[in-house]
C-alpha cells in the first residue's frame, strides 16, 4: 500500500471505490447502485469543469466566508513554553464549522441534477445545521436525521436546523447517536432516491461520498497553505497539524494540500475520542486497533464484536461519537503518513479550560480533543516548531454539557 | 442432487402456483421460538428465509429492525443461527433455507468458514443485502462451488444493461425488489406495475426463477401470484411484535398468518 504523489488522495481510488485495495468500496443495496453511479459521473465531470469550480469558489468566498482566520495563540504559547501554537479558526465559516463546505457542494450537485429534496445525517448537529442552511439558500427541501441522544445534548444546533426550515427526524434505534442517524438516513435514501439527494455528513459512506466530502473540506488546507506562506515566507520546516477525527472530514480537509510533503517537515496528527477515562467504550478505532469491517457502505477500521455487530461508542463529543472512520484515514494510518491518538472526555474538557483561559477562542468539544494532544506535545517541542490546531467548531453548541461538567462560568451567552 | 431451492420451485410449478417464501429473523423472539416458528410454518412455506440480524442495517424498515434488535438483545450469535438451521434441518431435511443478511457478518466469520458452516448446517442459499454485483462475483463463485445459491437482488433502479449482466452471472434464483423502499414499506406501486417490471426481467432469461419481495402483505399477495415466488417478511415480523405486545404466542399467530397468505396464492 503506497501513497502516490501529485494525485489527490480522493482520486487514488480504484474503479470499484477502494483505497489500497482494502478500504472504502460500495457495500450498498442494489437500489443505490444507480443513484451512486449517477453521482459519480456528475462529480467526476464537474470537478474538472472550470465554471463549476468558479461557482463553488464564489460561494465559498462570499457566502461561507473564506479565508477563515489563521491566528497565533500567543498567550497559550507563552504559557506552554514550547512550540508556537497557532490555530486555523475554521469555526469562522458561515454556520460555525467546516461541515458547511460539504453541505454547500452537495446542494450545488443536487440542484444541478434537478433534485428537489436533500437528506442528511448529523451528530453534533453541525452537518445538519449547514445542510439546512445551504438547502434553504439553494431552494431545496431538507430532512435531517439525528439520534435522539444527540438531539437532547446539542439543542442549539437543533434549534438552528429547525429555524432554517428543515425537518429534524429523531432516530431512536440502537445507541441513538450518529451511527444510527447515518443508517436511518441511508435507509431513507434507499426508499426515496428517485426524488431525493443524500449528503453524508463526513468522509464516510460509499466511496463517492468520501470523495465529495474530502474534495469540499480541502478548502481548509488550500487557505492554510497560502496563510502559512504569507506568514513565514514558505511552508515551515517543522509543521505539525493537529485535528480531531470523527468521520474524518475536517482533518482530511486540513491536511490534503500538504499530503506530498515529507512527514518530517509536515506531520499530521489525528485525535480520536477516547471516551470517559473510566469507560471501556470509546470512539477511537484507529488508536485502539479495531478490526476492518463494513459500516455504512465502506470497509474501514471499526469498533465491532467478533460476530461483526457494530459496537456502541461513548464520547462527550457528539461529533466524534462514531464507531468507524473514513477509509481515507485508514489508508493514511496504514501508509504511516498520519499518526493517530486519542484524548479522553476529561482531557478534552481540560484543554477547553486551558484554551479559554488564555485566549479569545472557544473551541467546541471536538477540536478540544485536538487541543488536548497539541498542548501536551507542544511542551516538548522546539520554539521553531509550528503547531497548528484546527478549531473546527464553536463551543456555543456545547453550552449545556459545559455548564454541567465545568460550571456556569465556562458558558457564554452567545 | 437438485438444490432444494430449485426442487421447491419445481414442486410449486407442478401445483400451478407461486412459491411462498417467508422471512423471519433468527432468534426472534427467542432462539427457541424462532426455531419453533420455522418448524410450524414449514408445511405451508416453500422456502424459508432466515434473517441474520445486524445492528446497522441500511436496507431494513422498522418492522425487521425491531425483530433484529430484539434478537441481538437476546444475545444471538452467528453460531446460534447455524444451530437453529441445523436443528430445523434434522426434521425437515429437504426444506430449503436461505440466510439473508449483511456482508460484515460473513467477512468477520471468514468467507470460507462461513460457507463451510452453511454446508454443514444445511443452508441452501444466501442473500447478502449489501454485496451487489459485480462486487459479489468472487463470493458468488465460492458459493457455487459449495452448491449454495447466491441470490442476486434486482431493483427498479437497476438499468437494463445491468440487469442483463447480473442475470447472466446469476444462479438459478434471483430476487426482484418490488419498489424503491426499505423492507416493510407500504406498497407504493400498483401490483400491475410491479408485474410489468417483473415480466420484463423474467424475459431476459425465463429459466431463472425470480421472486418478488418488499411490501407484500395479506392484502397484496394475491394480486402478484403470477410470479415464480413471493416473499413476505415485515408482515410476519410485525405479527411477532404484535403477539408479544398482547402476550400471545407468536408461534400460533405466525402460523395462522402464513396459512392465510398461502390461501391467497392457491
Ligand atoms: C465541530 C466538529 N468537529 C469535528 C467533527 C467530526 O467530524 P469530522 O471528523 O468529519 O470532521 C464534527 C462532527 O460533527 C464537528 O461538528
């Protein structure tokens, strides 16, 4: 298995949708073969179409707001006393998270193919919020599938989804979290694929959804590369990019433009959700060596029992609370291009406390996982090392959890 | 020896009727009960589909999901399922059994191990919901070597060229999904329309048996009886759930329902 240079990773895929002959694929019911093939043809064509690219860029710039900020966390850096700690504030994007890139692209595609309805899954509620926002913008009806447990713990985003005029469909099966929302959304698509487009909320699902999502979030690293060169004159000699990994869309997008650099110059660190320190359950299939299995149409490392039943996960962060992970990350792990580790609920909460104590930034619980590892490792790194953390979500959505776990003083009113 | 699946179709043809296929989830409502259900309906049913419950099913509606979750909660394991089949076959050697499920369960068991176990317990065919053609070519070949039918699914969205290719590679039995739906959806297409599609597919290779499934109930089964075979699943799972709710015996209730279904296609 080898990572090729000069070809985007989303295109290093076999005809049948596999990376490294092992990860990804299209394990889907027969009914979805045709709509998936249609989407593949459309995407492969449009991704080379200059007019489409400039349309996308226009929306990214004027509507999503690009570039998002790249800032030095001076006070945090001084406090830690090791590497320079920077952040790419992706939560600046319209709606407050990276999920807006994928949602926008899917709506553009749906619009062009004449679909009137779009459905999507959500965990933290961001993918749903962004899809509802984009659907409204492009005049599509929108249905969002969300686990009942996540509806309860991510109310601010649920309210936003409803305000955008989308329907929120609670999912009561299984663990009532993201994994069940994705299953239910796929089932809805199976039954309605003639009228409805589907947006998978991360770099997961059948291969085409992995590719579209990765292509969309790569905007993050395109911006970052320009910002790094602006700031340092070139891509720094010692660069470390920290990102939380749930399905893997923000991390992939944060790294993509730097894929061809040697990992000694530009290291990728993915941080999965380790779950509560005291619990055996986690959402970190890469870190804890889960076996390859099939989840939501793709082969990947996934938490499962010996029979192949998908195991329940546990994490304070709804966005990371997923038993599987993108085939792209499985590939990056096996080729050793990226390194993966996990942070526990408690470590993420502590990182949130530290970051908010020293900086104006309020990362949500997902990027707080990445901050936790970045802060720990930065201590031992030289001052000329540039650590960048993707702050891909804002803590507003987590106010209920933060208040309960850390007390009122950690919650802001907006 | 003729695969019992083909023998079952042959017998139904001789009796001038469609074959009746049922789908029940292994281990629903318990290991014991699910075996009892199979035994009790086997006289009226031509081919028994036994569902392998999975907890992230991407093509099952709420009735089958409920059955599957119930069974998983009761602790069903792959080996229990093989045991149910084996126990059933002790007294019903020639009644064909098809296992229906998702590919991850086979992958984790190991393809070859799984097929060997199918052979030793008496499984005659497999339906793997999320292993479509051409991805299933290799596995289907392995099945053939073990004299197990790998049953291809065909859908209203399957293009004509694709239909031809799939049928060309297929074993003697295929499964036509009546409409765009998960299992157990309301029949949203008229039976006439379903039969029109069915007949088009049947023409591609009239020798292959094609059953129709998804959304078939007591109300609709009679109108589709010109097909080679008809599958009823969700309606039976629903009957089990209902029986449990009213504290009735699912075995007798399912048996009654199956007799009714059978009477509609005679
Ligand atoms: C803010 C935020 N970060 C990260 C994630 C995890 O997803 P991914 O790994 O696809 O970026 C989510 C998912 O909901 C999220 O809302």
